[in-house]
C-alpha cells in the first residue's frame, strides 16, 4: 500500500513536470498572441474598479463606462509618448557632448590605471567610442517604438472585447475570492509603481538630470520586477549623472534620494497594504523571472511577478493545489494552523 502511494506520487510529479514543460513550449510558441492577451487581461482587471465606480455612482451604462475608461488610458498614453520622444531627441542632439565627456573620463581612468603599469591601448578605445553608431541605435529605437505602438493598439482592442463581454452573476465563492485578491494586487501594485515613478521623475527633474522623464517612466515599469527592478532603476541614471555633473554631491543625491523612495514605498508601504496574502519567496521571484524571461523575453520579466502572484492566489483557494501555493510562498516547511 505504501509502495503504491509512493509510486502514485512519483507518477503525479512526473506528469506535473511534463505539463509544465508542455505549457512553457505552448506559451513560447504562441507569444505574439498571448503577450497582448495577458496585457489586455491585466489592463481589464486594472480598470474594472473605474468602470464599477462609474456604473454604481454615476449610473451610466456599462458600454459608456468601458469606452470612457479606455479613452482615459489612450489619452494618458498620447500625453506621455511625446514627452518620451522629446527626451530621446534632446539626448541624441547632445550625443556629441556626451561622447566628448566620455572620452575625457576614459582618458582620466586610463591615466590612473597606467600608474599601476597596466598597458592599455588608449587610441583603440578612443576610436571605438568615436565610431559608435548612435544614429543606427536611434533608428532601432524608433523602429521598436513603431512596433510597440502597433501592439499597444492590439492590446486596446483586446481589452475592449474583454470588457464588453457580459458579466456572469452566478459565479462561485472561490472565483469571486480569487478575482477580488487579484484586483487588489494589480490595482495596488499599479498605484505604488506610479507613485514611485512620479517621485523618482520629480527628483531627477528637480536636480536637473537630463532624460528625467524617461528615467521616471523606467522606474515605474521596473518597479513591477521585485527587488531587482528597483536596483536597476536606481543604477540606470548614474552614467548620465556622472557625465552631466562635475559635482559629486549632485550624483550622490541622484542615487540616494530615489533609494529612499524605493525603500519607503517598497519595504514599508507595500507590505502593510498587501500583508502576507501576496507574499512570494525571493527564490520563487528569481525563478519566475528566469522562467518567464526565457519564454517571453523582456515582457516576460516584467510580467513574471504579477503572473506568479496570480497563480499563487489561485492555488491557495483549492485544497489540491494549496501545497504548491505554500511552496511558492516559501512556507511549505512550516506547520499549518
């Protein structure tokens, strides 16, 4: 009997592993369709509270509420994009100045290193930096931006169809519980990421850092990646700050002030709002970043934490998958109350 039970466990584990591999293959193969669909699904969950507010408090028809909500998203997007393009154009216009500053900085570093009898070919490094294909990079950025715009409108269309679908009133308690927690997670994470991005952008703008708006936007996006995203967001402006400001105090402020923002919002506010409901073990986060990054690339990395959190929330509501949820949370070794 005991051997039979062990054998069943091995078979179940093997089937589960095969199912994960097959799912990963399917998700990778269907990336062009699944990525916009998942983004549309997350946007739908995100703007659901706005739609419900309009229906319940303003007494408007659901179709009108949906169109108004989507219009707000597109309107915000239309406002933000010109600022991003303007920042990139400004940066490209001053690219030669930055190139000169980089050469001066490289010369200083090489001079320091040569004091330790290190043989470095100064001219090769200078020629490499001078011949950097900045225009090609700019063209690649614009090309990717155009591709992003087309995908954005595909996401908007998918979101529209998801929102216009008729809501069923006869849903189970488990389903309502899962959707309620998922909505809370996505909406709260969006608000905290927005607050982090805006505060970081204001800090960069106030200190006079070029590309402040872009760095603020990147902070908002990277904040969806737990721990690692915040570190990358803080490190990204440092090269520009070093080249732009001769005063080390400015550079230190550009590093320290955003760190304070990330610490207060990420380590104090978010845990108080979320509690333990959405907790994921650091190892789970790292593995999910690797897994989704391999399947969907950069978009997968950005969506890794929200998707894994949603999976964990869903698994917690069913007895058969509760142990997997405890594993994702890193509490499988603890006694259950």
